[in-house]
């Protein structure tokens, strides 16, 4: 509940808690998550190379009348 920034207030919502309390709650939440091993660094993903140039071999047959 205390990680929702709307509780600090903005142009639509009134402030329910002050910034200091919000920051302390976030620090405590992160401390507990670290103690339980729940903080994981995102794995580095390999960059995918997608081919953008395609080659086709030339046509082997030619026709005089394309409608035949």
C-alpha cells in the first residue's frame, strides 16, 4: 500500500502521507526484500540480429506468354 505514489498527493489526489514517511516505508520494504533474497538484478538479454536484407536466386525459366 505504501509504495503507491498517489498517497503523496498530486493534482488529482490529496496527500495522505508526507514524503519522509513514504521514503522510510520504501527503505524498510527494500531492506526486508533484500533480507529475504527477493531482489534480483534483471538478466542481460542478448541482442537479437534480425536479417533485413534478403537475396533470391534468379528465375531459371522464362515464358513467352505469362498466361499459359
